[in-house]
C-alpha cells in the first residue's frame, strides 16, 4: 500500500486536477497596506503633524495619494476616487488645526479607510464603485451649500419672528 502525501502537488497532474490556490498577492496593494499600517496603525501621520506642524500634515497627505493613484490607474469610478480624496481632505483639514488636529489624526484614519475602500472594490485588477460612494460624495458636495444656506434661513426666520411681534 503506497502512502500519498496530500500536501505535495504532483507535477504530472493536469491543470484541471490541481486544487484551487489563492491568487498571488497584489504587490501594489501590499505597498498601500504598508503605508496605511505605518501612517495610521503606528501613528506616524499624527506624529508627523505634531513634530512638523503644517509640513507633517502635507507629507501625510502626499503619501496618502498612493492608493488614490493606484485606484486611478486601475480605472476606478470617479465617485470612488472622489471619496478617497475626501478622506484625505478631511484628514488634512482636521490635522491642520494645532494640537486638536493632532488628536483628530489619531482617530480619523484616512489611510486605513482608503485601503479598505481599495481592497473592498478590487477584483481582477479592476476597481469597482458602489452606490454608497455616490451618496457620500453627493453629501460632501451638498454640505457647503447647506452651510451657506443655514445663516440665510435663520435670518429670514428671525426677520419674520420680529415682524410678527412688531406688527
């Protein structure tokens, strides 16, 4: 009775008989994962902002463009790219505030968020978007309009309230 070694692959097997194997690792996404691990997981991004005010935040944002460029080269939808850039912009804007911004950088992990978006959407070298990307980007575009409209609405409401009491 011959013993068989199931862990070794017989080279005489045809491709149809070879068991499924995990696809080879994507080197570009692994580089993005290393960046996210260093910038967010090991807190390099907030430390750069703390030690080099302004320049550190700019450096962190520049390094954070790598996953965005990777998604762009893989023809990701514009809404996904906009969502990734929005994450970096929120990280940079929050980080730009002295001291409070450095605390912000510890909690808002834009690089890890962008890596998660990239990994979730990657498949076969292509990056696909989801309807939620459009919702997030649309909300981000509407937010400044709401911020501009709010004082006008309050002023009109106050005007009507004052006119009602006087008249």
